[in-house]
């Protein structure tokens, strides 16, 4: 459905949980999110600090198997002609365009965080963030992941779908495994964002949790 993200302040200390569904057969990465596994998406997102305009409605979904994390996002947009997406090279300035972004810490509490952003062309920006005692300690901007990505565009939305091999994140899929995560959608036309956990940053102490079920 169309609409806006919720423009409210999130109380400090609120930790959210999202669930990833186990798949027996991997979804086709085609930018359509047509398989049943993409059910029950997360739709309640918040306008982050410093932003005044709520983003158009956004929904995120997660799934997994032993070797991969699957991510889907539906990004509604009332003016698709306004999409900003010019970066075609890995590690371009995607964070300054329309994009969806993820902060993934598979090994809690002190494993590295992987920051991965994708624009509507399917181009990725990524880096690996070292963690000590729950806080970011260093950033490896040379780290690069490999992803299977598809994006489709419609009259009032763009749809993102990706497969992320877990071995490059130094982990594997396991029932009840809990990651620290955050994710967001940045909408350039409105100069705003729709954030799952506020604030958004490198420190996993500020993240919520993803549980594999």
C-alpha cells in the first residue's frame, strides 16, 4: 500500500526484533518478491533524527538458508521519475542516492559489522566495520562483498531483491541464530529516510535483532 513512514521519535533503549524465514527452495532473484517466503514484511519504519519529511511507504523482508541471506524491499514512490540512481560502479556514492541500506552483525557481540547499501540500479556500496566492546573501532573501506541482485520498477514503486552468500560474512544460517541488524531506505527526492532502528550508525549496541526461524 502507499503511504508514509511514521514520523515519530523512538524512545531510547527500544530494541526491535525482525524474523527471517527458512527457505527449502531459494527464491528466484528477479526483483518481484513473488514467492510465499516474502510474507509478513516489516512496514513500521521511522523518520530519523534531522529529517522532517516522512518517506514514502517501505517494506523489508528477510529469509535464509544454510548458505545465504535473502533480502527484499518494496519502496513506494509517488514520483518515480524523480529517482536518483547514477552510480554503476561498486563502492560509488550510493549513500547519496535513492537506496536501501543494511548493517549486519552476524556474530554478536564483537564480530564485525557489514554495511551494505544498494541503489535502484542494483549497484552496491559496502564496507566492513570492526567492533570492540559493542562500539565501532575501525572501518575497512576496501572490503567488498559479492551479491546476486535484481531490481524492478513499476508505476509507483521500485522493488529490490538480493542473495548474500554467508561465507563472506564469516557465518552460516542456523535456526535461532540471532544477528544484530539495522536497515533503512533513503529517499533523495524528499531528502529523508525510513529507518528501522533509530539512531542509524556503526555501533551495534544501537541495533535491533534478526532471528532465523
